[in-house]
């Protein structure tokens, strides 16, 4: 996205020299490029420093973990945001990161109980089975409200997803927690939602996209469980902005080695 801004400036210089020179002087263009590179460096360096550090000792609260899943468009971006939040707020490092991309919210399964990404073999396609892209994390009960707040912050003040161009039920917004709206944790999720433009609605499965209604479906994860995505989808760069960096991407191998993620029986390539 930053590179696009620099490109716009250069196009203006070519197409409208007089006006563009007033708006984008050489010094401003240089500053813009430097600022873009600086932001990219800071993002990748911060991710590397936070996620790749030495493992921290688990606190007593860490032993009472609650699994939650969150969906808001493409799971690549959501996984990055939640993994970074784990590192920042829970001081988790390396193999302690629990953010895993996957699928949930559908009422059907493919053969051998599989749920898979789109693939040319048409094996257990998650979209056809009614599922959405989600990311699951396991956090202390005391951190549920904080992670719910982080999730709702992804919609900004206008209720838009990070990738509004992705449309369809596969990208609908949803939260999964045990017992859904009847969960003893629902009040914490509801309180977080009230600080955003999003409205909570009870999920029943196989829903269409929620982007126009600005709603978030609350799923009972005991009835609509989480199915991990293929290994190649884990800790993947998002195409909406600059790469997340090699250190973040390397978490894929770290969690595979730790046995936290593994092949699912689905094709490990979409093509």
C-alpha cells in the first residue's frame, strides 16, 4: 500500500507536472519513500523482536485457557493481528503462540470429516460446506475481554473489514466460544462489541456474508467447532500490505516442529 502512494506521486508528476510539482516536490517524494521504508522496517523488526524472543514462563492464569475463534475476512491478516497480540499482551514467544488459521461456522463436513481450502480436486471445499475463514487462539479467561476488544478493533470506526473486496460467506464475521450467546463469557464479548459499530447476532451456521449488515455472528463452538487450515496457510503474508517478515513466517516451521500444527489430510496446495 505504501508503494502505491509513491507510484501515485510519480504518475502525477508525469501527467500533470505543474500541479504535481506543487503537491509532490522532490523532497516530499523522497520523504514519503523514506517514511514508507521506515514503517515497513519498524513493522518487521517489531514482529521479529516480539515473536522470536526467548520463551517466557507460563503464569498460573495460563493454565486455565479458553479457546476462541475469530473471523473477519481473510484469515492471514487476522492471524497476524492475533499472534502479535498474544506476544504483546501475554508475552508469548515462538512455539507458545496459539493463533492458528482454520475454518468454522458450517453445518457440513467433507469425506473423512475434512474441511479444506479451495482446491482443484474439489475435496471438502470449505465454502461449499458453509464454513468461514477464522483464527483460533487459546487465552486465559482473564484475557478474553482484551482479545475480544482487539478483534473488534479490526473493523475500525466504520465497521469495515481489512479486505472488503473479499465477499461471500467464506469471509463473514464471526466469533466462536463454548455455548455461544449463553456462555458465561458472552458478557465480556458483548461489552467489547458495544465499543464498536458491530452488532452481535446468534449464529445458526451456513450464513451468507455479513459485511453489509455490519454484524458479527456468535457461534457455539461446541456445535460449530474449529477445523485447522492447511500448513501452507499458517503465518502467511497478507496481500493487502507489506510482507510481515521472515521471522513471522518462520513461526510456521516452529509450530510444526512443536507439533502444534500439522497436515490435515487436505491438499497442501490449492493448485
